[in-house]
C-alpha cells in the first residue's frame, strides 16, 4: 500500500505542499511566498506563472526531503484560494492576463450596475451569494472585455476559465482535464447551488460563454493524474480552502462552526443538506459534495485578517516578522482604546461595502505603534463577532456558547485567540494539527483512494491543542464592542 497522501495548498500569499502519511500525520512541509501585484488602489493581481512555479517547487521539495517517489503516494489533493480568476489559451496553456485576486475591487461599478438593474435577488436565489467584486463572474467578464480578442476567442471555444484549482489541474494533467469541484464552482456567481450545475441564465447575464467553463465534480473523485514529478500520481480531491478547512476540522454535523484566520477570515457554519437563506447578508454556500450529495453552510467573509499584520510589517515596517506583532501588541497601554477598521479592500460580511476603505479611530497623543498593533489583532475578534451574531440570527439553534474551532496562521497567536474568546463570550478551540486546510483535502484524497476512514471516523480523530475560555467581564466586553460598532459606522458613512 502507498505510504503517503500529498496536499497542494495554494493560498493568497504563498503555496504549500504537505506530505501526510496515510494516518494523516504531517511528514514534511514546504512553503514559498510569491509576489502580490497592486496595479492601482483596490486592484490585486497574481502572476499565474509564479503560482505555478511555487507549486512545482514546493512539491519537489517535500519529495526530495522525504525521499518519497510518485509510486509511494496514494493520492494528491488540491486546495486553493477560491474566487481568484484566470483565463488561459487552451492550445498553449498560457494565461491571457494576470490572475485577478478575490480581494480585487475593479468590478465594483459593474456589480453596482447589475444591482441597480434589479438582478441581485435572482442571483442570490440561485447562487446563495451577493453581487460583489469578490466573486469570479465579473472578473471573468472583465478579462474577456479588456484583453484584445479574448471575447471572440472565448466564443470560439479557444479559451478556458478557472479558479486556481482548475488552472493547476490543467497544468498538472498536461491540459487533459478541465474541471473544478462544487465548492469552488459555488463561488463564481454562475452555479445553481441547489441543482448543482452551471446556470445558463446567469452565464447569459454575465455574458460568459459556457465553452470556457470547467466541468463540476465532487470534492473527492477522479480528477486525472499527473506525471510531472517522475511518475504517475492520481489526483483524487479538490476543494476551496475554506471548505477544505471545514473538512479538516471535522465539522460534519449541522451546527458546528469553524473560522480560518489567514490573509482574510472565513467562518463557516454547517447547516446540513438543505441550504439556509440568510436574512443577515451572509453567504449560502456548499460545504462539500460527495457522491453527488451536497452539504451546505452559512459563510461569513472578512477580507482582511492576517493581511493587517502584513501591512504592519511590509508597509509601516513596525515589525520585522509577523509573529513580532504579539509582543508589540502586549506592550500597548490598556488605557488607550484604538480601533483599526481594516477596510483596505472594502468590507465583507455583513456589510458588503466595496467602496469602504481602512480607517483608524481613537488616536491620542500617547498612541503609538503598540496600540496600532493591538488594534490590528483586536479587529479579528470584533469582525468575527459580527459574523457570529449574524449566524445566530439566521440559525437560532446555534447557542451563544457554541464552540468555535479555529485554524490558519493567526490562530497560532495566543493574544489574538484569547481576545477572540473574550469578545465572543464563548470557547475557542485550536486543533492539534493546525494545517487543517491541507489536512482536509488530503483526507478527501485518501477517502477517494480508499485509504482513509469515513467521515464520522475521521471526525472522531480530531484533537484539540488548546481551549481559550472567555475571561473578560461583560461591562468591558460590551464597552469595547460598542466602540467597534461606532468605528464601523463612521467608516461606512465616509464619502
């Protein structure tokens, strides 16, 4: 029996390859950052070739480090930043343009026009999403309209669209497979999440030829094979990063909720096999699809979480490395109350304001970089409370003390996780295996390969590394919360 499962975790700022044994213990990890491209304020792009190179490099590194050969790997799974859009030439495999990243705001006016024309209710009813530049459809339309000859080539069937999973799959299989999974397809504004397929009416509305779209498949199943690494490796799983983390956290029962803190923050509440329509501007999305059966979730999206720490490091240069923010924040004066509303690329749920921009409130003559660092970490707690308050309103069965399972880079920060528990007035559980996104897709690949157990048995293996219990008194919690809500209202009212 093969010894390993391989996960490619292609994120917003870096790509990782992680090799797991068939018991799902991590054996080796390699990671490579790649450049973020900002052509203008509110615009974010990636070089597709940098994504591809980082993928090849990290996979080769873990294979070399462990001495593993392709024949030792039972299956490969791919998980990815989701709504980021690419279009490439089917004949050459070359992208027509840089990838337009999920954070990009260039299509805000197009979304506004569609909303003004009254299309949002129909779009939301079919996709579970809202009209926002975050999602892929308006990005695809922008690429077809702004690259010379692209729209004609798309109609002639010469181009392919994909989120990053599809692009990597195409390259890994040498152009043999153009496919995506249901969780990534559900983030495009083009999929009917109840029917499980591309919606012809939405494709017509966004003027996207169906010839460019990939085939939608289950999260675990046959996605072809790659022979790039010196032998054949079966590709048996794909899932968007937040859904892969939901799987990795063992959130298979309705009512379980996880929140991932990476570049942004994404909280998913499992709601079962019936989609729940949000009345509080959350997203209805597919948690996973196995055997043609879909499980659904309510999702709250925060655009900026760990990216605020990167801003402190790269733009303000007040820390040398991301973990340094913890000591700096701990040195802040408790009497100072500074709020950072990190709307660098707009505000996500539950506000969905693409025009909002970042702001800082509460500065005094005594405020300094320590107070700003603390505000960047505390913004995670405030924004997560925004999401969970909306989830409780949409899902009354979710109790006030529901345990939140956390993962992602910022979850390693004890300071941030304690404040999160304090602000939620609920327990926060950090798992023993922090790489839950990669773990989730590795499990799905192993499940498809027949080397991993069924979902309940996998969930029973989940282990907690630490629980953070709330310690803040109610008066302080509500005072700080009221200050945050005032800061958000002031940000949204700016012209």
